C-alpha cells in the first residue's frame, strides 16, 4: 500500500501507541472532511432548491464515483471499498437534501 506522509517517521519506525495515535488523528481528519463535505452538500441543496433543480443529478454522481475510483487507484486503495464509501456519502446527502426541501 502506498503511504504519502510529510513526516520523517515511517509507520515501521513507530511504536504501537504512536501508530494508534496516528489512527486517531486520521479518524478525526476523516470526520472533519465528512462534516465539510456535508456542509457543502447542504449549500448545494439550497442552490438547487432556489433554482428549482432536482435533488438527484446522475451525471454528477457518476463523476464523483469516477473521481473516487481514480483516487483509489492513485493511492493504491481498493476501488470497490472507496466507491462504496462514496455511494454512502452521496445517499446520505441526498436524503438530507430531500428532508430539507
């Protein structure tokens, strides 16, 4: 698996506690990014509502999935797993958009 980090320490040089701290930090970053994505998706929902556009945009969803797959390959992560996560994120945003209309 590819690993791209700006620190001088590689996971192989870290203790178990340090590795767990690293995972905790990554988990916080993931949650923060999900919150940011949700905020932007909510803003998009407002724009769609203001412009009387449909909640679902299959072409945009496909573009998101294509980017997710490409990024998975770039970072040598299982593309099916990444796409499954993005499908979930898209569905969650669509449900929220529908509820807010």
